[in-house]
């Protein structure tokens, strides 16, 4: 059954399936053959047993045998058919592979040919190879046709898919064959075209080269045969011009060659192209060279033809130049028209004349050489002979004029040089006399120095002075001689004619005569000073010896009275007080005698012409006596005050304790009444107002509490243990009461503020109603708010308002200048007085006020003159100029006085009075005391703490912010830091002076070394902080100058202000007799303008303050322009605010409006944006989605609207945002601080908590501190 099924199947068409089918046929054939061999013996046996087997069985056997034979025959037939198809496939595949190999060989042979960038010599060979390949193409076509016939046989037993695949393969083969033939034909045509192009190129090159050779022969013939005949030269010039035209015609041929070169560049090999490029380069350069040679020959021939006319023209110009130069020399020297200095005239002769002659020397040489050549080239004809004589004459004229001009310059130069040498020698002698006078003046002005107080010293000084006097007398003859020579020079007429400057000599004569008289007078004065100082020295020495013993006795008595009072009783202290008062009276009785000594000592030290250090050394004993005497009375009074102070604390502490308890108890009762006993009908605002008054009263109790703390601490240090406990209980009593009051006030205030915030919108409306009622009551007095000048006017213009403002500003400026002048004329306070620290600050503040006033009047004056067209009389021009000049003079004097005050304030520290040189011993030094050591240690600790804080602040300074608002905050912080730094400068200086003094004179070496190291470390840290502050200042300057937002804000403000100014000008003048609706509209318009201008003013002031802080010193380039713009912007803004205020008041008076309610009405009636009063509540109470759409409002404000009275507020929105940020930032911080304060007040503390770090905490901030275990904190 399997074989039958196999035979019933179709024979496959493809080669691989046929191979598999053939294999199956062989298997079936083998199996059938084997079974046939088995059935044949069985058949013979069947015949023998046919009698034994049934006939039906035999029939089945025979049918089976027939079926087997039939099947085997079919298998053999199918096997033969499959074999035929396989043979056809094998032949087809063989012929196909043969054709493909043939194509591949042809294509490889074509690819081996280098058809791009080929050599010219290989082109014929390539053409022959391509032709051979084309001859082989018909052979491939025959193979393809044979393959087509075989394909038709195979397609008879193939399915459609296989047939399509076979057809596509054959089509691809035929396509390759056709492409190969087409490609070979194309390359053959390309090579033919290249061959023709190369041939054309070579012919063209040969033709151009031949043309160039002919032109070169013409040029060479022209150069070799140069005749001088005019006609021959003309013929040669025509030939050269025709040749030049021929050469120009070859340019087109060269252009064609360039095009051929570009076409061949894509085809030929680099070596061939290199040869072609070189040939083209040579042709071009040969063309340019021939063109250059022809041009030069033409120019030479043209020049030879026109040499005579050129000689005549250049000769005329040369003679004219010589005459002009000679005329200028005569004018400069003889006529003296230019008034040149001798050196300038000499320089002019030496440089300008020589330079001008050097420039003309080439022209001179050409004229001489050309004249000789023309003379030699002339023939023997009559015309040539005449020309020959003319040329010779003119050549000789050129030479003569040149020599004469050179001789004039040299003679003038020598004459002026001799005169200058004479004056120079005289000036040298004058300089020697001046130098001698300077030396003599120095010797006479040298301070007198006395080595001692003996008669030998004074005699030696007199001898030195006599010697100096003789040298002055010896020099008088030389000075007289020089002065006489100067008179002769000044009266010499030749010097004046040559325009020599004799002003220096005249001034020198006057100066020498004046200085000679002064020297003679100083010589006599010096001798008088020597005698006077000697008398004063003798008198001071005599008085010092008389008073020294008395001072020593008083010092000993005061030292005995200066005993420790901690262990003394009240009676002993009173007895000591009596004795000290007796000593004070005795000291005061001897004051006149010491006044005489002090005045004599002061007169000696302030005498002019002496050395201060020398006099101090000679009078050191007197100075010590005076200092000791001056210290007697303060020391006695200090002992008296100390004794009196010992009795005062007990009495003062008791009084302070009673006052504190009584005051705090009253406040506690008021807080209790406010918290529990007040009726509920009282509004929260009234309760908050009463609570604030109670808090103010509690704040007023703080000095009394602090005084009680100090007195208690002072008493506790001197009291016994039992008394200390009693005093501590008294202190704890009012401290606990004070702390409880603070906690209760804070709690009640928080509660009331919460209630107020919840009911705020309703209360705002009520306040508006109250203000309205108040306006109705006060409307009767509103007319008197205007200035008297404007009350009578029915029409107001900007000129009228500015005049009123100018008059008021002038009065204010006069008052400020008067106040500044009074302060400047005051005497400088003495060192150590209470006025000294604040005097310089007062003067600086007054100067700033005067500066603002002067800027305002100058701005108003300029507005009246430039914009309002006022006259000088109307604008008070003379008075304004006078005030400005007066302020300028006062400002110079104020700065001088401020500098003197600053120097006087920093000259010494308030804590350390004077320096000491220890002549009288360390015991008398006011600095070397234990008290000053302790004070120095305390001040150093405070300075180090401040340095630590400053270093921490500077570590956070990375890069300046780019946002202008944040940058302004950083600039303000830096300004405060610089002020703090400046306030510590004097402290550092004083600590260095006193610390060095104490370290140098301390007996404890280790302590002195430790102090020096500590000072050195602090100074190093101080220098680093100052350097960082300067660098940060520079960074802030650069950041502000490069901040585009800063410049854009200024530009926006200027544009915005100009727009508003135009709106104001459009509404002027203000007619008060106009209809009511027009006045109402103008009133509302000016009211809105005023509100917007006032809102913009803080922003402008903030920008100017930032610029003023950074650009005050070492300002970068361009900062002055910015500062000037901000100043003009501020003044213009303020003037417009005042102008709109005047208009608003006047119009409001006509309309019957309340002047006091104008500000509120303006803020509520303005439609350009949200008012500032409601802005805070909007930012705090409303969420972001409930706020009005700012973008739409901004667009409307910026783009304008139909109503011309609407004001543009886009510039002011930045200020509102800043206010909103402040409110949003401050409210959470205040809430957190309130919670921390409440929590800290509940924390208990003990006696150990009084350390410095804990005492400064929030919990103990309301508790008065009695002592600091680690020293007081830094201020």
C-alpha cells in the first residue's frame, strides 16, 4: 500500500526534491526486487502442491504476483523519468555556472583596468583592452541563449514559484551581460573624449608658447637696440603697444586652457596633472612677466620722450620751494612773527629744516643728474644748442640755491646756540646760589638741641651760630656779582630780539634778594632764641627742685590712706574720709605754685625752633613732678569716692528692692484685672492697647531691676554667708515676679492677637467709617493746609508749585547750613569728654542733610530754568549759587574738622589715658597696674569673640546673588559689617599700644610672651578679615555693575517717570474755575499719581543706598553715571510728589475734601492695583487661588486702557512683592519665637546655669543677670 501511495504522488520539480525522490525509488525498487526473488520459488512449489491447495488461494497468489510485477515496472519507469529530469537540471546548472564564471572573469578584467586618474600614455592600451572585452560579449550572449533553451525544457515540469525563480535568475544574468556591454561602451567613449581633449590641450599650449616666444624676441630686440632719436623712440613705442595688445589677446586662450585643466583634473593621474599644472603655472607667469616687461619698456620710452618738459616743471617747483623756505626762516627770526622759544627755533632749524632738506635732497640730485644727461644728449643742431645752454644755466641755478639755503640754516643755528650757552651758564650760577641758600635755610631752621643745662653747652651753641653768621657774610660778594650779571642780561637788546624767555632769570633775581633778606633776619632771630631757651631752662630747674619734696610727702600720705576697705567698719571709713578731705584741701592750696611751674614748662616745650625730644629729656624730672602733682588730686578724690561708695550700696540696694517689688506688684495687679476682671464688652483692640501700656511700664522697670541686681552682687561680695542668703532671697523675690509677668503678658497678647486677626476685615470697614466721620467734622479747616501763595490762585501751573517748593527748600537749606556752620565753628572737645565720640557723627549727619537740601534746590532751580522757562530772578539764581558755594566751603571745613575729631578720638583709648616711658619707675606708670592687666584681658576676650563671629560671617560669603532684591540685602548686610568693623578699629589699635607697653615692661616674662603671641594672632586674624571684606566689596561692586536687572530697573523707572511727568504736563495748568466734573477728574488723577509716585520712592531710595554704599570709594568705571542717574531720578520723583501734592490739596480744597484723608482716599480709590493696606491681609489670609489674577492686571496696566487717567503700576509691583515676602517670612518666625519663649520660661534653672553661654539663652533673656563667671560677653 505504501508503494502504491508513493506511485500515486507527483514527481517534484526542483533538483533537491528530485534527488530525494530518486533515493526513495531506489529503495522501493530494491525491496520489490527482493520480494520478487522470494515469490518465484514459492510459485514453483505451489505448482507442485496445486493439487493440495485450493484454487481460490492460488488465484489470490497469482494476482498478488501480477500486482508486484506491475508495481516494480512502474517504479522502474518513474526512476527513469526522475533520472532524466536530474540530468537536465545538472546540465542547466553546469552551463549556468559556466556563464557566471565567464561574466565574473570579464568583470574582474574590467575592474583591473585603472579607468580613473589614468596616465595619458596608457589611454591607447586601455582602449584596446576594452575593445577586446567588447569582442568577447557575443560569446556570452550565445551561452545565455543556450541556457534559455534549457530553461524552457525545465519549466515544463516545474511549479510556478520555481519557474519564477529560474526566470529571474536568467533575467539577472542577461542584465549583467547587457550592463557589462553598456559599461564598456561608455568607458570607450569616455577614453575617446579624453584623447581628443588631451590633443586639443597640447596643440593650444604649443600655439601659446610660440606666441610668447615671438613677443619675447620683440622685447629683447627693443632692449638691445635703444636709439636716442625721437622718431625711432616713437616707432618702438607703437610696436610695443601693438605687442601688448597681442599679449592681452592670449589671456582668453589661457582661460580656455584653465577650463581644459579643470576637465582633465577629474580624469588624469596626479603625476600628469602635476605636469599640466606646472605648465599652466609657467604660462601664466610667463604671461605676467611679459606684460610687466612691456609695461616697463613703455614707461621708459614715454619718460624719455617727456624728460625735458618734466625737468622744466620740477626745476620751477624746486626754485619755488627754496624761496618759500628762505622766506619762512626770515620771518621766524628777524620779524619775530611766530614768537617761538629759542629752543623751539633751534629745534626747528635742526629738525624741520634738515628734515625738509633731506626730503628734497633726492629731488636735488635728480635735477642735477637729469640736467647733465640732457645736456650731454643734445646734438649739434641749432635747437639743441639753445636747449643745451638753458639746461646748463638752470642746473647751475639749482646747485647755487641749494648751497645758499644750507648755509643760511647753519649760520642761524650757531648764533642761537651761542646765546643759549650764555644764558645756561648764568642759570647754573643761580642754581648754585639757590642750593647754598637752601642749605643755610635748613641750618637756620634746624631745631636747637642742648646736650645739657651747663654754661659750656650754651657757649658752644653761640660759637656755632657765630661761625654760621660768618659764612653768610662771606657769600655776600658772590651773590652781588650774580645779581649784577643778571641785570646786564635782562637789559641786553640782542636777547630780547631773539625772543629768549627771561622770566625765569627775573624771578630768580627777585627770589634770591628776598631769601637773602630772610636768611639775614633768621640768623639774628636764632641767636635770640638760644638766649631765651637758656633762661627758661634755668627757671624750670629751680622750680622743680623746690616742689619735689612736697610732692613726695603728699604721695606718701595718700598711700597710707589708700587701705583696703573690705574689712573696715563704718566709723573707720568716716574717719578716713575726714583725713582724705584734709589732704585734698592742702593739695588745692598749693595749686598756684604748681600752675607757675606748669606754665613755665609748657612755655619751654612749645617754644618754636627747638627739638621736642631734647627738651623732654632735659625736663623729664619736671614732667614727672607735674604728672605726680596732677595725679595727687584725682587719687585723693578717688580714695574719697571709694570710701563714700562703700557706704552707698547698702542704702541704695534697699531702696531699689522696695521700688522693684512695689512696681512689679502694681503691674501684676493690672495684668490680673485685664485677664479676669474686665467685662467682655471691651474690644480686643482696647485690651491689646492696655496690655502694651503694661508691657511698656514693665520695660521701664528694667533699669531699676538691673540696678538692684548690681547692688545686690556688690553687697554679696562683701557680706557674710548668712547675709548673702538673705540678699539672694530678696533678689529671687522680684526676679520670679518679673518672669511671671513676662509669661502672662506674652500669653494674653497671643490670645488677643488671634482674636483680632479673625475679625480683621470687619474692623477695617469700621475704621473707614470712623475716618469718614472724622473728615466731616474737620472739613471746616481744610482750606488752611495750602501755602499762602497758592490759596489766592485760581489757576495753578508747575512753575507756581515749583516756586513755592523752591522757597521752602531755600529756607530749609539756610537753616541746615546755619546749623552746620555753628557746629563747625565750635571748639573741638577735649580728649576724654562726653561730646568727643558723637561730634564727628553729628557733623556727618548735618553734612548729609545739607547735601540733600542743596541737591533739592539745585534740582528745582534747573526745573524752573529749563522746563518752566523762569527767569533768573524768579528762580532765585543768585541765592541758589550763593548757597551752593557756601555749602562747598562748609563741606571742606566740616571734613577737616571731622578728620581732626577722628584722629583725636583714636589717638588714645578711653580705658588707658596716656603712655609712659618709665623715667620715674614702674610704680608710677598709669598703665602698668593690675587693673589694666585685667581690663586688657577682658577686652582681648571680647575682641576674639567678635573676630570669631566675623570669620563665621565671611565663610558664608560665596558668590553675590544675581537677583537684585537679594543683592540689595547682601549689600546692606555688608554695610552693617563694615560699620561694625570700623567701630572695632580703634579698639584694636588701643589694645596693640597698651598690650605692647604692658608686655615690654612686665616682670613676668612668660606672661608677656603669652600676651605678645595672643596679640600677634589677633592682628593676623584682623588683617585677614579686612582683606576678605575688601575683596567682598569688590565682588559686590562687580556684581551690581554687571547686574542686568539693576540696569533694567533703572531704565524702567526712568521711562515710567517720564510717562507720568507727561501726564502731569498734559493736565497743566490746573484751572480752579473749571466745571465740577473736570475738577473731580483732575483731582482723582493727581491723587492716583501721587500714590504711585510715593509707592515708587522707597524703591528708588533703596537702589541709591545700595549704589552709594558700593560706589563711595574706589568706584569702578561707569559707576558715576549710574549714581548720577539715580540721584536725578530721586530728585525728580520727589519734586513730582510735591507737585502732585500741591495740586491735590488745591483741588481737594475746591471740592471740599479733607486733606488728612487724602492719603487713605488715594490708596482706596486707586484702580491701578491693590492698595498697600490690603496687601498684607491678602498675602497672609487668602490662599493662592483666591488672589486676583495679577497677569491680567499687569497686561492692562502695561498696555494702557481707554481711560487716560489710569496709572501704570508695572514698575511698582516689585515693591509689593518685597513687602509680601517680608510679611510671609516674619509671621512664622515670630510665632516660632513666641513658642520657644513660652517653652524656655517653663524650664527650671539653678545657680550653675549662670554661665555666659546659658545666660544669653532665650529662657534667661528676661532675667536680670548679676554676674558672669567667665567674664562679660562681647558688645
